[in-house]
């Protein structure tokens, strides 16, 4: 228990103290350990995680577990899957899907490269799924070491990649897979089920939460906003939306999310035009107050981190 209390204190210190050379050095030393530790704890806690299955249409389901929300299509053909969370969740995900269909796993699409959406790739490949993703997803998975510095095996990499758009015809409907530029990352793909009227956004939508815009992976505020705008034009009021994280959603809630992005952008741009520094923007809670009051901070994405990400992206 003392260890966990000490760890909590260290994390609090790391993210509450700014402009300290000592603290910046400490962060560099501790972050690899903390990341590895968080993965270990997640794996241990996975025993307590259950997979919740929500039926969206005759063919399409949403699976909620630990990591990014999963989409599944079943029917007269084989099983089509969107994202696969962490490796230690694979057996539970497999069991949940097997309750829906006894057909083989045929295709798995990664909406982007982050581990909470691709961590089960190798396991799903073993189960027979052919992995599909944007070109940049394979590139990042192939070239970026894991937290333990190991490289991913070829079985974890997408076999089929695309640059702009891809259509798959399975289980009685066309699934449109389309890339959006430099939004959450540089390899984001969204998927629309044309008959079921279901959209899977990947992490181009965090329902009821601040978004994580991964600037180090090619993400950007302007690209993110443009991606949401484009997507909203493709759907209607009856569309069921599977967000990357958060509960099942709809067009009205997605439009509210867009309004949040544009409001924070406007507020941060005003600060930049007034010559404010990143530290000053980080400390200015009025920029995000409306959404702080709604409880939009979550996990490691605090309102402060959100203000910093918007500042860095818009300042470039």
C-alpha cells in the first residue's frame, strides 16, 4: 500500500510542478517506469473487466471493455472487427464475439496505431483475421518500439493498407473506410456501415471527454476539427456512432463535441494573439471552464493538458 501511495505522490508532483529543470529530468527518468507500471496494473485489473455488448443493428455491435471501443459485424459471411484493445483482453473479446457468431474472423481494421486499439493485433491474426489499416498505421507499428523497447512481430502488422478510401462488402452491406488527414494522428480511419447506418470514428471522437490529439504522431487541432466537420456531413440524425472512447453516441452529441473543439480553439487563439505563453495558457482555466464543469477531464487527459496541446498545435 505504501508503494502505491508513494507512486501517486510522484505522479502528482510530476504534473503539478512546472518550469523546473529538476522535475523535467525526473519526468524523463520516471515516465518509462510509470508507463510500464500502468500496463502491468492494466493487465492485472483485466481480470475484473467484462466485455459489454450493445446491439446496434441486425449485423453490427459495439463492444466495450478496456481500451478503445470495438465494432463488430456478423452475418451470412464471416466476422468483421474494428480495433482490438490490449493483448491481455483478447480472450475476453474472442469469447464475446463467439457469442454473436460462430463464423471465422475474416477482417480486422485498426482505426489508428495506438496500443489501446491495436494491442491485440497479433492475437487476432492468430485467430485468422487479416489486418487492415491506413499506410501510416503500418509504418508506425513497424518502426515504433514498444515500451519495453521490443519491436512488434510481423503478425501484429496490417497486411492490407490504403491511402485514402477502401470499400469492403461483407454481411450484406458496404462498409466505407475513409482516411482523415492529421486529426488524432496521421493515420486515422473512420468506418461507415451503409445499411446499418452505424459510424465508427476511432479516436476522432471522445464522447463526453476532452480529445487526445497526438501531436507527436501527426495529429493537429485544425485537422481534427476538419475531420469532424467532414464526417458530420456524411451522417444523419438516426446514425448510431461508436466513438473511440465513451458511450454510444449520435449526430447531435458529435456536433456538440465539434462545438467544444471550435470553442477551445477560438479561446486559445485569442490568448496567442495577445502574446500569451504556453505556461500562461496552461494556467488559464477560463479557456476550458465550460467543459471542465461538465467533467471532461479523464484518465491522463486533463483540461490543462488539453490547453497545452491546443496551444502547441495552433502556435505552429
